[in-house]
C-alpha cells in the first residue's frame, strides 16, 4: 500500500486535476494494485482480516482520493 500511495503522489503531482491520459493510466494501474491487495486480504481467515483492518481502511481512503 505504501508503494501505491508513493506512486499516486509522484505521478499526480504535476497533474492534480487528472486531466492527462497518462496520469489516468497510472491511476488505473494503482487502483488495480489496490484491488489486488483487497482480494488477497479478503481471501485470508477472519482473524487475519481483523489484524489487517488498516489495509482495508487505507485502501478505501486511497480509492476515494483517486476517484
């Protein structure tokens, strides 16, 4: 997740309005990576998911921010 946040900050710094096609493509890649993390977390046991709640929380925030 940290890498996703760093990439989002890096690649949207010069295009805050997300107007350029290449910026949107990077954002879509980041969103797909976030989705993959969520899928992995959801495939874990209930105990493990509870311990990793912060990943779901951070993924939700990052998704809303990019959308």
